[in-house]
C-alpha cells in the first residue's frame, strides 16, 4: 500500500501479510514496514476449521480496516491469495483503488473473486488476460535488478560459488521450504550427475540435515563439484546466473526469472498446488523454453532427462533462446505506471467530490 503524497505519513510503503512468514522476513531484510493480519481459506476444510478461519477472516478484516484508515493509501497492490481478501474488502469500503497482480498463468479462486472488487488486474502473460475482460493489463513478471546484474557476468557468479567457469552447471531447488521428492531424486543421482556437471543444490530448511549428510558421504572428487545449501537469500541471483539448466517446481517466478536469464528449465509442478504450477509449466514447455516431468515419475525419469539435456548443447541453446524471447524487462515499470494511473484517477475523483 502507498500513502498519499505530501500527507506526512510514515512509512511511505506498507507491506501487509501473514505474521511469522517468509514474506515478513523478506520485508524486514528489505527494510520495508510490515503489518501482520490474520485470515484463512474456506475451501476443502473440515467444518471446525472453516469456523475457525471465518473468525480469523473477521479479525483480519477488522485489522485491515484499521490499517486502511490509519495509513490512508493512495492505491493498494495485492498479489492474490486468501491473506489479501480482507485487505481488498477494506480498501473497497474505504474507496481506495486496488490493483491485483496475477503472477501465474491461471488465477485461483481467491483472485477470481477479488478481481470483482479491483479496478485493474495486472497479468504476467496475454494468456491470463482472458480471465479478466476489461480489467487486464499485460505487464509481465517483475524481476529484481540484482538478478539482471548477476546475469551480466556469469564467470563472476560461478566464482562466487567456487565453481569451474567452463563446466556445465546445474541448479536444483524447490522453494523456501524445499521439495522432498526433488531432493530425494537428486541425491540418489548425484554420483552420475557430478561426473558430467557441477551442481548447486538448495534443499530447503526441512530436508537440510539429511541432504548435508548425503553430501558428506560423496567421494572427494565428486564432493568438490557439489554445492549444497539449506537456503539462499541475495546469493540466489548469482546461483541462477551461474546455471546452464535449472530443475525446480513451477511457481510463478519461473515465468519471470527464467526468461529474464534465458535459462532452460526442467520443471516438476507441485501436484498439490491446484492447476497453477501445471499451467505455468505447460506455458513455458509449449513455447520450447522448458521440459516438464511428473512429480510421481521423478525417481525413474529425473536422471535420464538431465543427462540427455546436459549432453545436448543445441537443445539447451534453443531452449534458452526461446525462454529469453518471453522476457518482459519493462514489467516492474508497467506495474508502477498502472499504480500511478489508478492513484491519479482516485485523487481526481476525491477532488471533484470535495468541490
């Protein structure tokens, strides 16, 4: 949320989200003021859980309304999910304009419902615009500047991890909490993989103890080609820039970061994320920028798929070029422009009402 200019309110930007969460920690690292609210989803839950979540949503709405009055933003930007519902409802009640950003190809129920209360919906790709006729603005996926800076010097990115500059490099990760199926399939394949490439592996905090133990069991000649981590923060940009190929889930960031780097990917959609990740993966795969593996087949198919790609320079090059063709480097600016446009329209309406 962004407050009115010239009103003397602090902070100038307020991030509202779930308490004790990754987003709260990221906001703290970025120096952005954060306010926590409660909420909960209703779909697919036991009656007692629904009742508890209704109570949480009520508290979240009350808290959001207090924030909306105290902070008085010019415009509200949300990225969907149930935590955004009370914020959007409170903004609507206060007459504050709302821009929803949909990072995925396909919207979930929360964004579909919340879009009825928003003025605009920014989308990553044109395929997503069809869900929001008359509201959609195709902006692309905003990518942080540090990622683009790291991409300009791949040798430096590899040097930061102590890797050989000319060796094929594979990056494997599953998000902040990790992906156990990916971690398991990778660790059993390490002896064969490390014979042909260097590996940066981000396991997530939950699996880190046993992943680290597996790393310690590797022969020294292979161990020196393996870089396991529980999690990376700012260094993640360099890890992406260092890679020739990436294995990951198919969260929304894959639609922005991999094209920005021209990075080929082997995507494993999380099977319990609705159809969001599957749609994201198929969007990239249908354009030749990625290949897709089913989560249930990882143990059998991950190693042969990786060995085939790593040995096929022409295919990797083609996938990288097709990924890069999907990049929208102006995405962040397009979102800012849309926010400013909504804020200016809102300010004009308020001025006319006071005359």
